């Protein structure tokens, strides 16, 4: 199995809006763990319809060459420890390869937003999969994603 090199930036310098891909025109979002049609709204994001682990799959109309992935999570109500796994699939394989697993804590009285930006080298990406465990301690938390950006 090929392991992808991932570099996480901890700097508040992001590419300009012009360098991010307009995702609305090139991808479809599937929520694997829920029934029905869902959309990732560019302003309000996405929130699960029921508590517990969720899987979002971003399917691209054409294979992409991805160099940066930015994820934004927000929680203003509950103190919880969230974990996510980000994976990708290329046009040459049907299986998913892990990019990164990340865990962090939300606290309404402190940290309510988590922004993660990763430098990647993904040629021929046909989909990304984001598995979210909204609380690894098992509370009835709802998974959500405020924003995803790709370059």
C-alpha cells in the first residue's frame, strides 16, 4: 500500500480564493450513513440528521490533481472530543487510501472551531471520504462539517 506524504500547516496563511477549486460544479456529496439526498451548503455547511459516526463521500466528475485540502469544523454547544479520518481513491483503484486521522477537543467556553489544512500530492483523485466520529467518548453528538476546500 502506498503511503501518501501529508504536511499539516499550522500557519494562518491560506491560498487566495482564486486558487481554491469551485466544488459545486465538479463534485457530488454522498452521506453514506444516512438515507436521502444531502448537500454541503457553501455557507452553512452540513450537519447529520442523527447522532453518531458519519461518512461523507465527495465524488468528482473528473479525476483531480489535489495539492491542498482544507477542512473546517465548528461546535458551539457541546464539549466533546471529535476524530476524523480522511481518505482518497484514485481512478486506478476502487479502494480508499488513508490521508490522515486527526483528533481534537471542542469546548463552547474555549475552542469552538477547528481548521485543518493539509498539503497533499494526490494525482487522479476521483473521490475523498471523510469519516467523522463526533465524540469518541460516545455522547449523542451530531457530526458536522462547516467547510471543505480543495486546491
